[in-house]
C-alpha cells in the first residue's frame, strides 16, 4: 500500500506500507505473554517459493514501513524493513506483553529482538517501535 501524507508545515511524505495483523491468542507450546503476527500473501502453499521483495526508494525520499497491527488493542508495531530483503511467506514474529505495556505507559517504545538466524543480508534482528 502506498500512501502520501502532508504535515502541518506542508512537507510531503511518501510511505510504502506492508501492514499485517497481529493477535494475542492462547497458542499451544507458545508463551502466554506473546502477541503473534504472520506474513501472508495469497495462498502460502502455492506461492511459498515466489520472491516477495520489499520495495525501497533508492533516493531515500519515501519511507518503507513493515507494520504489525493489532486492531483489538489499538497498537501498531513497526518492524525494521531492512531485516529482510524479501518477506518470506508464512514467516511469523512476535512481541511480548511487556512491549505493549511500555507503549501504553509512554505512548511509544523501542526494543530489539535478536534473531538466531538472519534471513537476509541486510539485517539480523526485529526492531519494534
């Protein structure tokens, strides 16, 4: 999704958004304090091997945002778009209750989740904001 915006001073911004839904549901063999999101593009069985590159503006004018959106809690978690050169289909991620509580307390928060196995050349961790 591409969005254009203008701030109160008349500055224009272009944003390339990749929004995904996040939930907090009890899941067997997962921590209770976990909110999960999953990247889905169409049929995961049929399209799993197809490339899903993330768009980036080489001039740096437009911003790319990968978002995990929880409409039930009015919470948006921004993920570092440089972690993946592509968004693999079916990959999931999570954040914890403590991250949500920090956002509720301060209006925003930032944290890093180190990844065991990097999925691309550009980055090695999730960063939430």
